[in-house]
């Protein structure tokens, strides 16, 4: 198999050959047509010579015979001239076609290079992009043609990849930081109990309690990370989900824990509230809100869980009687690994900080939005807005559990 040189394997070379061949064939057809038309109307005939007598007129009016001269027919002279012209045209046409072919190769090479210049820019940018640096963009200038559209599509893809990699890096960094602390606690207590001789039963029990808390924290963190990964996976199957069933199951899961803290779980569920989604994921979202409400509400307080419909949107809301969230922190509560700073004598929250981030991820993957309405010392209300039928671009921006349904 004959291996072509590198330049002959490029798109530019193929375009050059294509353009040049088409131009050459077109020119050959035009010149050949003209030549054929002339050839059909020109016949090569031999010139026949005839002789005529030649006389000289004398001054007295008499004519004197001086000899003969050769004469030819005018038509035969014209035919001979046409034949000669046709031969000349044939020679010049061959030279012209040869020059035209060479010139078309050069012109085609230049024009194809200009046409493919954006492709070279795209390829150069793609080669410069490294696995750890996705900040480079093509940003092709010029008319909005197919190549400009391709460039914009690649830039958008790079934006999504950059955002995904950055989110993944943050998640790995935050997860490794959160896992490092309980692992260090486990390692320290194991070393203290195992390596030190004569450890008392009381010290062992204390170490076991510390290990239990650390492993519980790690288990919760790992479960939250797995839930995040599962919701990002494309294998989940969505179906009709009754929001009332979702809320009832979530309440049943936390009923015993709420009873231990003397908390009252009250529900107010609307009927006929159905969405297309993942039943287990939505139950986990409501469960995470209930977990925070039960953990943060004071003993004897009331927690309200309600659902309803507003402006075509379906909503689930959880209202607690906890310490509340300052206004400056409400924009961060759904960030991964973010925890409310301690206020007053209240100890620092030891939760991993993934629960509300998972809630937002689940709701947004269903095409919905999350909202928080909170006042320090009063409590917080978290609202999950899910799209129903004929909804607008944005859900309502008020608290459906506030008096009159408005809490702007």
C-alpha cells in the first residue's frame, strides 16, 4: 500500500485538489466547446490555382499581352486562414489549460488555507489544553458560520467540563478534610487503648464511645457522598410520585427520634400532588430537612411538614423552631460542607454539612428550586418547589407557611 506524505493526507490538500480539478474540468469544457464549434464549421480544402491573362494598356488605348498571373478563389483563402487559426488555437489552448491547472492549484491551496484557518485555531487550542487546566477557550471571531458554531459549542463544552472538574476537586478536598478528623480520632483512641498496658474498663468504655461517635459521623458522611453520586448517575428511573406518600414516609422515619426529644410532628398535606421524579431521592430530601429540624429544635417544640400547590408549582415545606439562620448566612446554607457558625453558648454544629446540599441537588435535578426563610431566634422554614403542569420559569418567591402565605 502506497503511503502518502503527511501534507497529502490533510483536508487542505483534498480541498485544493477538489477545487482545482473542478475549475480545470470547467475550463476544459468551455475551451473544448469553443474549439469543437470552430472545427465543425471549418473544413481544410486544397487551394487550387488558376491563371489569368495579364494585359498592359498602352497610351493610345491598345492592350498589350504581358503574360499570366496565378489567382485563387476567395473562399478557399478564407478556409485556409481558418484552418491555420484553428491550429494556433489548439496549441495555445493546451498551454492555457496547463497554466490554468497550475494556477488553480495555488489559488485552491491559498483559499482552502483561509477557509480552514478557524479549524487550525480550534486544533491549536485543543492541543494547548491540559488535563489540569481547562481555562483556555477558542473564542473564534468572524462570521457566525458552521465553524463559528462549532467553536462556540466546544467552548460551552469546556465550560461545563471545567465546572464539573472544579466541583469534583472541591468535593474531594472537602470530603478528605472531613474524613481526616474522625480517622485521626479513631487512630488516637485505638493507640491509646491498645498500646498502653493496664487500661481500665472505664477508659475502654470511654474510648468505645468516642469511636462510636466518630464512626457514626463517618458513616453519615459516606452515605451523603453516595447519595450525591447516585443522584448524578444517569441510571435513576423516574416515575409518578405522590408527594403525600413521600412526606408520610419521611415523618415515619423520624417519629421515634422526635418523640425522644418531646417534639410534636404536625402535618398538613394537600391531595392530588403528583410529580414525575425519583421517590427515594425526594423522600431523602424531606428526610434531611426533618433531620435538621429534629436536631436543632428545642425540646417540646413543634415541627410542621406541609405540602400544597401554588401557581402550577408543587411544594413541600418543613418549619422548625430552631435557632434560625442569620440573613448573611442564608445564601450559603445549601453549599456543600458549609455549617452555620456557632452563636452564643451553642456549641459548633458537628454535622458534616452535606444534608442541605443534597436537598438542593435532588430538587434541582427534578427541575425545581429550594428556598429558605429564617429569622434568628424564631426558626426556619425550608421550601422545596417542584414543577407541576404549566409552570413559569421561576417558582414563587414567598413562604407558603407564613401568615397569609407571604413572607417576602
